[in-house]
C-alpha cells in the first residue's frame, strides 16, 4: 500500500510515528507538504504535482493539516479525493470540525451533550445574549482558536461584556459558553479510530489555570471511560464524518459534554499517557477500509 501524509513538518512526533507504523507494516510512505502541492483542475484531466513532478499512484492519504493552512490543505486533500484516493479523514469532515460553531450546531442537532453555547454579532444584543447563557463564569473562545489559544474565562458579567467588546473590536468570531465548574479544570481526550475509542487520557490543568491543554502546562494520565463517554465520543466523530478524531469531553453533572472534536489530534501526549500504539491503530484502520473498498469493487 502506498500512503501519502499531508504534513508541513516530517519531523513532528505525530507525523514520524505514523510513518514508522506504516513502514513497520510493509507500506510505502511519503510525506508531502500540502503547501508545495499544486493542482490542475479540468474536466477529465485532474492532476496533483509536488515540487515539479506529478504525484504518482497513492492508495490512501492521511491529512495532518494545521489550522493555519486549513483552506489550502483541504483543497489539496479534496483533489486527492476527486482522483479516487482514500482519505483517512475527508476534506468536508475536516472543515466541519474546524468550524467550532458549525460543529456545535451539528452535535446539538443529534442530541450529543455539550456546554450551553451562545453566538451573536450585534453589540446591542450582548446583554440578552448573556441572559440566554445564564450566570457567570463564562468561557469566551475564538472560533478559530487551537490548543487553548483565544480562550478566556470571565468571572463576572462585566468581564464577559468587556472581553466580548474586545473580540468584536478585532472583528473576531467567537462563542460564549457556560463554565462547567464540576470538571475542576480537567477534561478527557478520547482518541477515536473507526468508531472505536482506542485510547483515552485525562488532562488536568496546572494550578491557577482552567485550560487543561498539554501545551499550556497541563498533565495527563490514562483513564478508563464509562460506556456513556465512549458512546458520546464515537457518535461525535461519526456526526462530523471523521474516521479518526480526538474528542475532548468534560465530565458534567448531567453526563459527558463535548468541548471540541479535533480532526488532526496529536499522538505524543496520548501515546505517552496510555502506552497505546495509536499510530498503529490508524494504519490498521486504513488497511481495513481499503480491503473493504476492494471487496466492493469485485
């Protein structure tokens, strides 16, 4: 099997682990910088070139597309899909996950638990918007933020209004959510591969911080999920159409709540915390998918 990994940095832990896992299973792997891929789009004449040469036959493509290159990266991925190449995560699924507002709307529509969320544009509506949400604290987060950036905890309604005014002054898109106090600064990352949670870790924020991201100094340890948490994580990934996803959950009073669904989840933290060969699980999933596709063709 020939695999292409769309990644801007072949030396990243996650990219290298996937390369190693694929080669260990006898597959040929090539890492392509999506920003160096370029395309010809014509009726019956689609092509992808990379650094001056046409990309040859590829069986499956694994997108590891950073948020900053979402538009171009998904365009390249879409071109591979149009050429009939299997994609571990499809371009449309990635776009659904990257848009936090759209993601929350889709999850809520399917009855998947999430923190109460409000969204509005006009400054004249701010007071009623916060009334729709309820009493503070409030969590205000940029729609495009990643790894905990652009996330602010406002303890008072006046602070919420001030942060909202500042974000609006920057013409930024943002959500406002209820603060889940009972989570006590911890969340769960469930790593879903092919409708199954293959690994899960509990991340705890450092003292004085409410964001539990490992990039923010949080700590992580392996954790056993309840049946309801597993079901929530798997359903969240399925609603967005993702074959592989990192689903971030909070343990709320009424059950698991989805914070975010990551279409390109990192492997280093969860493999270290759990000892699970997550990269290997991803490659095995691709093998099963391609085998199923081949059987359908016969």
